[in-house]
C-alpha cells in the first residue's frame, strides 16, 4: 500500500461562503483546541475548525471580536469565555484533513 502525505492539506478544507462562493481563507492557529479559523465579513460569520476536525459556524459575530480572538494569548480560553454559548452556531462539517 502506497503512503500519501496529505499534511499540506490541513489548512485547505473547502468550506464555501454562501455569499462569495469561493473557498475561505483559513488562518492556521497555534492552539490545542483549534486548527484554524476563518471569517466572512459579508455575513459576519466566524468559522472554527477544531483539532477534532469538526467545523462550526458562529453567526452574527462582530469582526472586532474575530480580531480579539486571533490576538488572544489562548484562543481556547478566549473561546470558552467570550464565544461559546453567546452566539448562534451550526456544525458545518467533519473535516477529512485534521
């Protein structure tokens, strides 16, 4: 069986914004909880890809709070304190590239 290295695909999961119809720009995160984040200003939607591979969308999410999340010392702690339970969300996908 031939081994194929797909590690370079870890930041290129194709989740499409319904407004732009193009792949989102994922920001890789140095986090124990998250692999990457993306933000679509047109819809004020935050997308988070967890290390487990699950992708969630958080709606009506202010862009300033996205910047705060990216700049947080710990994105995991910031998520638990400022995001989880405060925004409507939906599970989008289980990523194949984790």
